[in-house]
């Protein structure tokens, strides 16, 4: 357990606001086994803790399902990109259909800089914040650095901080060593 904790500390967290999306993607942990969003109450707690929802806003069963669908859709898109595959049509269609229900508007700040802002204070506004961060990260090149570990037993989201953007495992010391050792044993 201590080795797992040390390994997780060695992982790079996405910079700036993209760290929120990184954390959102890792609320599902295959290696855990832990589902952070296992109930509407725990899901609400996660969003409130990150100041995305006021404590008075309760998450309905429909909202709870929406959170899961968005997270899983983003993970599928990232996983395909991380493994240099194209995303299947149904996954893209499902994700696009889902994000069409989450409003974002262009808003200019005091310096005249435009940004994407989700209107309201409900859960869809919180999910809109996550989507706005994804759009900005795609524009600045950091979205492409957010990847899903190629270790089938792990599949955590990680931020690729390598110079040439070629990392494929969440940690070289953990997942990378394990998979390389397995491949070596299989060859011998």
C-alpha cells in the first residue's frame, strides 16, 4: 500500500486548471478498486469540495448518471488518443450528444479577454466548467498531454510531461517496469 502511495506521488499532475479535469478523470480507479462517484451524495461532496457546486445543491439520480457519462466519455476519447487509435463513432456521437446539453457561453473579462463560462450554479454549470477547461487545454496543447495509462490493470489518467510527449504509462517506475518485465519474461 505504501509503494502504491509513493508511486502516485511521483506522477505528474496536470498544470493549472487542467488539474481539475485530471482529478475528475481519476475518480474512477481500476487499480483501486474504487469508484469515487459511487453515490449522488459522494459525487456532490466531490463537486462541493472543489467549489464547483454550492453545498445546498443536491445531485439527482439523472445528474449522477450525467456525471458518469461525461467522465466515461472523456476517458474513452483520451484512451483512444493515448493508444494512437481513432475513437469509435458511437463514443464520439454519445459524447457530443451529451455535451450539447451542457451550456457554455463566451464571456469577456475586464481586460477584454474572452473565455467560456457556464451559466448558472447547478450541476450542468459545474460540468460546463470542466468542459471549458478541456477546450482551453486543447487550444494550448495540454489536452493532448493528458493520457490514459496503457497498463490494462491501471488505466489512470496522467499528465505526460515528457519533452517529446511520448509517455505511455502513468509512472515508468510502476506500470512501465511491470509491463516491461512481463514482456521480457514472455520473450525468454
